[in-house]
C-alpha cells in the first residue's frame, strides 16, 4: 500500500529498498526512536533508585507502566510541534501512565540527555548492521581476489593503459580498504557509544553529589561508556560516526565507478549479476545498466554531504546549541540508511559479479604490446645499456603507432636487438602476462592480512 505521506527515497514505496534496507529503516523508525526514549527514561529511574535518589517502588512502577503501546502518537506529534522537542510531550504521557510514581519520571534530566542517549542506542544498533555487512563484503572480496589472483588485465592510469596487473590485485586493494574500515569501526565504538546524562547546563547540579554516581549507573543499565565530560555541545562522536560512513561509502563509490567503466561496451570486462529486467531501458532493448553501482555512487555523494553537515553541526554555541543539534536529526538517520543500502547493493553486485577473463586478456593486448614497453626496455638494458634500450624501444613504439603491427614485430626488425635476442625471447619480453610485477604476491599479502584482521576481531 502506498502511503500518502511518502515523499523521500527513504520512505518511498518505490525507492526505499534501492537506497536503504528494512533493517536499518527499522532502527531509525519513529516507533523505535520513541521506544528508545522510553528505554532511557526507564533506565534512568532504575539507576536513580539504585543510587538512592528515588524510591525503588517508583522505579519499578515506571519500568512496569511506561510502554510504547500506550503512547498517543497523534497527541505526541501535536505537542512536539508546539514544544519543538519530543521529550516533554513524552514525559507528560509517561507521568500519566505511572500514576503516583510519575512524579519521579525524568528526575534531574534534561531533554538532550534523553535524546542523545537514545540516539547513541540507535547508532549502536546501526553500527552492528554496518559491521555485519562489511564483514560479509570482505568475505566476497577475499574470495574474488583469491580466484583472480593471476588473472591478467590492463592496469590503467589517467584512463590510459599503464602496466599489466591482475584483477585479483585490484580486488585486493578493495579488500584492504574494507579491512581498514572494519578496524575504524571497532575503534570508534569506544568514543561514540557513551551515555549522555548531565542536566540542564551539563553540570549535574540537579542531583547534588549523586550526579556522577547516577551517570555511572545509567551507563551500566544501558551498557554504554561513561564520558569524561559532558558532550552536549561536543559533537565529535556523532560527527566521527557519520564521517566513518562517508569513508565506507566513498570506498563503495570508488568500486562502483570501476565496475561501471569496466562494464561499458568498449571495456566489457565485468558485469553485475544478471536478473531479468534489471537495468533495462524503456527504449533500448540491448541495455543492461549497472544499477547497483549507480546506487552505490549516489549513496556516496549523499553521505559525503551529510558528513560535511555533521562537521558544521560541531560548531555549537556555549553550553547548549541554538540550531546545529537539529541538523544531526537529518544527517544521522539518512547517512546510516544510505550506507546500509549501498552495502546491500555492493554485496549483490560483487557477490554475483560476472568476470570476462577473455575480454580482459583481449583488452590487455589491444596496444599490441606497448603496455609492456617498460618491461622490454628493462629486459634489453643488460645487453644494450639502459639508455640505448630506451631509445630502441621508443623508436619501436613509434613504428607500431604509425605503421601498425606489434611491438614484438618492430623489435624483431631491429638488428641490434636480434643480435642478442631470438624471436622467442622477444615474444616473452612483450607478453604482458610476464610483467605482472608483484601483483599476485600483493594479493597473497592482502588475503593474509585480512584473515589476521578477522581473527583479531573475533577475539
């Protein structure tokens, strides 16, 4: 059923699964967010009861009576429009639910304490999803890199043939990026997943000498870290999380760009998995557009914008911001949803990637051997000297460019070359597959490092 209020790609019945995933949308749904608010309020009551700040019976009543299914969402929305924040409207309803114990709801807290901590709980769930997706993608990339360790193809710089590489080498570079992202994710958890409970101006004055004890108890209730200082206006944690997502989607965008170019008719080296109708054109029946890669690239651009917004939102005035905080409400959910969607598309595209190794070989030979001019020069140098070898190969390359034929043919017509090298030796020198450098070794090293990183994370 189409919702009459759907207006963005995140809630659109048409686009929501192209730009996100159901699991990530659920983490940031209104119902889940309000449930997180309630969870924090209940945890606060329990923490305060443990510290002797409010009666234990009151905390038990607050925990028992504060339920999402009792919330009047329409009334809460209406009151939020008036107040500007959702916590006071929520507290009004929780107070009514809890009867006599209602007087102890939200004791000593400020709106931002509840909202920030609820957002941290959302981010924790969201990072778990991202981590699982990255682990799955690393497995896919590792398998592909191993399979194509020795698959020769043209390496390209400035979109021109440079030197031969292997497709596995390219994949190993992609794998190493996501190994590093996995490490970054593990490292940022400690900095980002901290409770926020500090009161009106962040000094915990409302709880007297019990403030830090309650803060510690609340963190324990929610299994969160305890910050050294109040972070009401120190937003580097959330900014780091979104900028991490920008790095992840940036890497996905790089992969997407490579796939899109390699899938073009002129290259025809790889294709996204075939699904009947996917990537079809309304007017050109032959088309097979790289849809997943296009969505990955779009997500990278969107998250990059939000990363900048989060950096901008760090610039907050005094002890409570007058607007930058609100920008986070836009950037955080959308960034996580876009990243989850991009990772989903990447798992699909790479998990079923169609690789045309014959076409890679044909493209590698398209320059008639010129791609290994450096290899030939270095091969001739021991017999001819480096400079003479350079000049001979340079002249031979000009012959190929101007008259056609192969580099091997041009070299075989030069007497000073044939004095030292027979045709078989010349053919070996000009075979791109014989000039892969340490590309296969680098694949092995990347796979070993990724496996070691995975073992460390498991422990």
